[in-house]
C-alpha cells in the first residue's frame, strides 16, 4: 500500500510559511519514537488545504490524520473564524503549495463534505504546544509533539500621532505585524514608521469599517479626538469574527463621552465591556514610550492568558523555601495521555495563551531552513518538554549549521544550549535524530552549573 512521501524539514518550513502567510492556520506533528515504521522524527503538516507528509503508512498515518484534523478544527473553532477550507480524508501524493484562500464562505472542515464530529477523537484538547503519548497494546507507546500555528498576529494602529511611534517599534520588536492607519497624509508616511509592515492613508471612520479585521488582529484606537474614537470604535465593534483585542486611548472623560454616545445608539453594555479603555496597564506611565509599554503589556496579558501578578508574588520562592526547609527537586516528565478526558476550549477573546501565531523567532528559523542551499548542512533543535524553571518553553527552536554555529533561535543559552549544540553536531555526523534530556540543576564540582532548576527534553534532527 503506497503512502505519501516523507516530509523533510526544508519542505515543512516552506509549507508552513506559505500556509500562514496566506491566512491559514497549520498543525505540525512530529513522531518522536514508538518503534514503528514512522519512528525517528517523521513530520506531518496539516492545513485546511491538505495533509502533507507521512509516518510510514497504515494505521500510523490514519492516526496522524485524525490528530491533525482534530487539532486544526479546534484551532479554527477557538479563533471563532470558522474553518478556512477542507481537509481531505487521505493525504495527497506529493507536496503542492497551498492555494490562495477562498474568496467566498469556505466549506465545513472535514473530508468529502463531512463535518468532523463534535468532541475530540483523540481525547485531548490542544491548547498549546505539547508532548503526548498514545498507549498501544503489545507495543511501545507512541510519543508525539504537536504545535498549532496561526498567521502572524497583527497590531492595527488607528492613528499616526506621537504614541504610534513607540507602539510601532515595540510591536515589531515583539514579532507582531504592525499596520498604521491615518486619514492625514502628513502622518501616514512610511518615513515616520520605518518598522511598520504597512502604512496607509485611510478615510476615518468609513475606511476602517471596510478594513479587513481578523481574529489575530489587535486594534488600538489612538485617534486625535473623542469624536473619531467613538466613530472608529463603532466601525470595529460587532465584527464577525471579532478581533483578539480592542483598546482605546483617552482620559476618563473622553472615554465616558465616547461610551455614552454608543450606548445612546443602542450598543449593548456587554459589547463595550470587551473594550480595553483606557488602554494599557496601570504602570503610572507618563511618556509616550512608557504608555506604549503599558499598552503592549496589556495586549500580551490578554492574548497570552496571564494574570498580571508580579512573579515575585506569584512564585513566592522565599516563603516556600522557608516552609519546606529545602529546595524542591524538579518533577518528572509527564506527557499528556492522548486518551485522557477532553477539556474545554477557552471562550471569548481572553485567556487565549495557546493561540500561537508564527513568532518572529520561529519565522527566522523556518525562513533560514527554506532559504538554505541544499548542500548547506543544518540541524534543528526543538524543545518538546519543559518542566519547572527552564530558560525556554515548549516549542522553542534553534537552527545549527554543520560547524556547530547557531544560525537562528535559541534553546536558552548556557550549559544546556552547549549540550544541545554538541548533540546537533553528532546528529549531523550520523544523520540520525536524537532526544536530549537536560536536568538544569546546579551540580557539585561544576563551577558554572545551571541556575534554572527545571528539566527540558530537546529533539535534535538534521534537516533533509
């Protein structure tokens, strides 16, 4: 029985970048081990346009497709956008590039016109990158790493005044796609915003009502007067799907005036409750740069699902140490069983930390893979498990060349990264992938040691 060809890292990079750049989500699965024909680091990529790659055929491929379609459906549902296409029941032969997104309402997700059943066939909700195991009778358990990617998140800055400058620079630094809109030609100039992805002269508010807004859009209204604020807010509210974040700058009086006007027009209070106004966290900020930092922190807090509590208070390390009398040892790895009871998807635009857009660092790694000459030997390191205090989290990546030099990304630096670099050189020498276990605890007799105290599992694989 034939099956699709194996998907190499370079092809994976090209497919992933093409998919997300065209506005599609994507799911990447890596089969780490299991003793079957697909063991040893085979990749599968799924998007609404198709499933690419193979784990060796047979039941492994069918299971990979089930996991991929299930995770992709959940991703589409969580964004509230609905699916952007159809996944076939069987992978295609070869790896054609994804087509352009449909211009009409897309069909339901699922092959042959069928809609995937509600619930999770795999028994797990993929809220974030993670390592899972699938127990099998009379055979070793399969260990799988899965990541869900969304298009690069964007900041839509409505208004090109003094606050837009630091917001544009900071948003770009954080890996967002920043677009600046203003109706004044003197303000909407590329020279004013060299870091922006795009700068447009746009009639406000009429043009904003027609401007495309996505589930990965973060809209910041920083216009020059409350009349424009209310009108622009009206143009943003009620969109389907809604943006991930809507914030509006202004004093209490200015926001009260805008909200009163909208309430008088019949806008329900529950709709206005989702607007972050005044925008930003309370940092007692004064300068435009400080205010931009407060706004960026609130966007990150909202979309990542944090609490905003100072880490000193959240961790309370000293109190725990005094109560226990000794430093706790890091816990053992505990992958998610793929047969565990399903959890629940987050609702609304809050607490959406697992909605991972293609980050700036991931993009740098995948672009380096896609653009490298075939003869250029490369090896990718991927953090597939992280417990306790670790320098990098799940999904962190690093690309290494044949000389053992870092091309892009990092897995945390220090002793741990040095070990991964040694493993990468060995993997390039043998042509075989491997799993590196790092216990990041300070050890007796080692002057440098490691200071994090957690445990990381890093998958290292040559690019093919």
